[in-house]
């Protein structure tokens, strides 16, 4: 059975998709760009600030489901510019501790709303 994640603690979906989908013991969360959930506006144009906000949005989604970053088994980080990898990684490392989830990080041509970073996660509830 599929359950939809929907919380006001994280930005609303900006298209025809859900914040997350729970199937069994796994929750597949949609990518989070650095929108302030209170205003719906993009935070300042700085990779560290944007990475922090994206991860705070992920945290809100996890918390809504009674989870935290230790439940994350896979992350995907999308970067507007791979030159921002080290700065993103510096902030990212403040949210995850060993044993770390699997991760992919890729550079893309553009992200929604001109974001510099987007983070999606898969979490395990078991």
C-alpha cells in the first residue's frame, strides 16, 4: 500500500508530484531545493546556504515521518556546478554520520527555480 507524505514543515511540491511516497518500510522523498518553507522563496544565492536549506527541508520531511538522517539509506545530490562539490560536501557532512548512506552527486544543466543544489533521499523505517 502506498501512502503519500504531505507536511507544511517543508516546501510544497512545485509541480504534479508528492513530497514523498511511503511503500512498505521505505520512503522515497522528492528532491528538495533551497526554498524557505515559510515564504516559498529561494534562500540567498550561496551554495553553503542553499545546501543547508535543502537539507533542513529534508530533515523536516524525515521528522514528519518520525525519522531522522540515520534512517537515510541513499541520497542523490544534484549540483548546478560541480565546482561547488567541496562546499556542498562541507555542509552535507554536518547532517550525516557514520555509517553513511550511499550517495550520488551529479552536475546538471539547470535546477528548478535557479537553485544551485537539490537533494533527494530514500529512507528506511525498519
